[in-house]
C-alpha cells in the first residue's frame, strides 16, 4: 500500500509499505480523505514530541470499511477504559492513551488499522470534506464545553488556524460572540465568514479584560499572555495550541484578577459525536480547504508552513 512516511524534520516520502496487519477487534479503514493537523506540522518543523520516525502521521480521517455500509470517521484516541481518568469520563486524559499517527500508524496512507469501536458512522449525504473536520472541531467544542460557554458569552479566540477558526464557528453556532486575533489577512476574512463578530490583526488590539473566556489556539508566550490580558476578572483561559513547550506567565495578574488558566487536550467520545452532529446540522463552507493527492503530501506540508496566506487546511486523498 502507498503511504506518506515521515523520516524526521521536514523529510516526507511517498513509499510502498506492506499491508498493515489488524489485531483483535480491529478493521482496516480505506482512507478517502485525511486532514493535516497542526500537531503533524510540529513534527515537520522539528518538534516531534513523542513521535519517532519513520512514522505515518495523521489522525483526521474519513473512509470506508469493507463489509460495512456507508462512510465513517474515526475516533483516533486509543484509551484503556479502566484508569481513573477514563472512569471520570475524561478519556482524553487516559493514563495509557495512544493516538493514530503519534505512537502507531496514522491515516496518511491508503489503509489504516483501527479499532472497530472507534468507527463513527457518518450521516448519508454528508460531504466528506465537512466530515473530515469532525476531529479538529471536536477539540474546540470540548474546550468550550468545559469552560461552560453558552449563548451571549464573549469569547476571545487567539489564532486563526483551523482549530481557532472552528472555535469561532462553534461559538457562532451556540450564540456566543467570538472575537478572533489573527495576523494573516485572508484568515481574518475567513474568521469573519465563519461567524466572528470582530477580527483583529494584532494581540495589542485586544480590549483588555473584556471576554468571558479565551481560547489560545496557538500556544506561544505572546498568545497566552494576550489571552490572559483579554479576559475579565474571574475569566477563563484554555490553552489548546502547543506552539511552545515552556514559558512564563503573569502569575501576579492571574492571582489578583482570579483568572483561571488550564491546558486542554483533545476531546471525549461525546465531544466527538457532538462535533459530528453540529457539522451535519449546520455545515460550514469548504472552499477554504485544499485537497491534494497523497503523492503531493510533502508539498501540502510545505505550503501550510510557508504559504499561510494561500493555504489554511490541507486534506490528502489516496485516490
């Protein structure tokens, strides 16, 4: 089978691999579309985290399974179901969790083995380009759920990459007012189309202490400081992006204003299913998505890093 194999840093090669075996309780997903995530770009930029090359990256997918009717997306977290976090319904924080494209083969391939219980059926007629957004919007929805965002709340979204843009869309869908900070003109225009009530080019333009909740979808010191400064007394900040592993925070300001800052990782199965329901009921436009052949995968990664004004989200198809 053909697969896009990451060999460390920015080295990606289309290769012919042996057919992947399936273990107990697993099936083979025939990949139709796979989305490149910001976490895949971390590896490409030389910040692999726990990833070890050679590896097939990717965890956002839509496809079919021989012998099963219809299309599926895949819940890509692999969880134990037995640890305290799983018992609390926080399987995204499972003590033994795994992830497609992180510690096992990912979806940038013609086929990928997945647990059968990870299959999430798609409604008939749902555009696959919409369906492949379930995974990234589930992250945004999960963050908004935990911080209790409801209609009428004000939310500051820092960063106009796919997670930030889909956070804006999720806010608009639930009647919250999202303000998006993004330096790239084209992405600010897209944030406005997806429902932002205001778009700002620079964090310095953020109104201080105005938002109820902030979502930092970038995760570097200047963006989390902007998020902290932008929430009201007693406000909440969710750090979703992981652009920087360490850095300083204005602890005095956090204490004096009672601002809560927390890290946010992924989503639960319920968040994932809610994300699918949202996309099926109110699908966003898909003209901002760029579809490339799997053979052009390395070029897709390059364009995302080097041409952010021209390319926002890349989907790969093995067809």
